């Protein structure tokens, strides 16, 4: 099990998805991650020290199941709350969003082999399972992690655990997936998935982050549609999400040590930030230290 005291370093270690991650409020600065190859089944077990806003796409060769291990009802997947009897099914290549607000939590992901047949469409979706099935799957995940995370991989025990995990996962998926209602919104009429995907593409491609209104214009929707889509999907307005992305982008740059003799101000200017004092205050409130402290520690 790998442990981290930095959210971004933890996020870089998460496997099997192209992710845009930002942390919400941190309860305790501790994150952990364990990854097991169980004979072609990849099990990932994680704990997070606070809330999280995640948008990503499944890069495994087969479908992936996302299962909350604690605080299931605090997990909102694609704008729809999960519970003790549901999980998120993410087909190969599909986009998804998951948010947990201001809450330390644990989860696992189970990447099934491409050859396994599951009831999956093109889009990620919440699946309602028979009562107790998801809890049983979670107990099995914890038992496998406790037994095998600290042992060399490739053993007969790993392969046996993989077969049992696949059987338990497929038993959960035997129920018909509950279709997630994705109403068409916006002018032109775009569904939430398309709006969020376009927003992420614009943000990723921009040398400096756009404003919320600018983001709406570039996507082709009005401000109100963008606001509603972000609130329903990620649980925050676009302005706050952009602020969180900016904070994490700056922290990544500072944590890299920054080549040469660049100052904090140089980094901020490079990210399109000119209100140094106001930004430093937001940075301190979010990460518990000033930007200069992050840079000094990275260069030590």
C-alpha cells in the first residue's frame, strides 16, 4: 500500500483512467493507494483524506466497476447519488464523473478483463444490485487487499482471488442497470456528458484558465446551462471548479521545483494570475501553506 501526504502525487499514481482531479476540503492530509494484478483483473483500493471532484475516462481494455467502500451515499456519480446497493459501471473508453463533498472516504475499482461479458452500454451508468451484493463485494475486496497487497504478485492465490472477484462482480451486475436519466439541456440541446466533456477539453487546451462565461461561450451554451450542468454533475459552480483547477495547476508547478531561479510570482504570472496576495490567501486556505513554502520544500 502506497501512502501520500500530497493529493496531486496520489492522483498521479491512480491507474486505469485519464483523470482530472481536484480536492475539496481536506479532513486529514493522508491518501493511500494499493494496486493488485489478480491474473488479468486489476483491483485498486484507495483512501482519500478529504473530498474530491473527479472527471475522467476509463483507459482499461475492459469495463471497470467503481465501488464506494465507505460513505456510499456521499458519492455522486454522473450527477446521481450512489448508495449501499449501487455501484458505477464504466465501459471501456467511457467518461465518468465522481464527487464526494468534504468527506474523507475509501473506494475501490475493479477492472475486468476485456473478455468478460457484462451488461454495459456506451456510457457509464449507475447499477442497482440486489440487496447486500455490493456490501459483500466490498468485504471481499478488503479481504483480498489485506491478504495480498504486501505479497509478491503472480501467485496462484492472486489468480484464485481474481476469479472469485470476477464472479462476485458479475453477480452484482446480474440485475438490469438502472438507466441514468440524462435530459437534453442547453441551446443547442446538449446532454450533460457532452457539455462536461467539451468543458474539460477547453480547460485542458487553454494556456491559462478561461472565465466561466468564456468557457460557456466556447462550448456553445449559455451561462445558466453551464452553471446547472456543473452543479448537477460535479456539485460546484464552474467558477469554483476553475478556481480549484487553477490552485492545483500552480501547486504542481511549484512542487516540481521550477527550473532555474523562478520565483512564486513568475509561476503565478505564467498561469495568468496577477493578484498575488489574493491568490496566496486562497492557496493557504486550501493547502494549509503559502505558495513560497511549497516551492522551498520542493527545492530542498
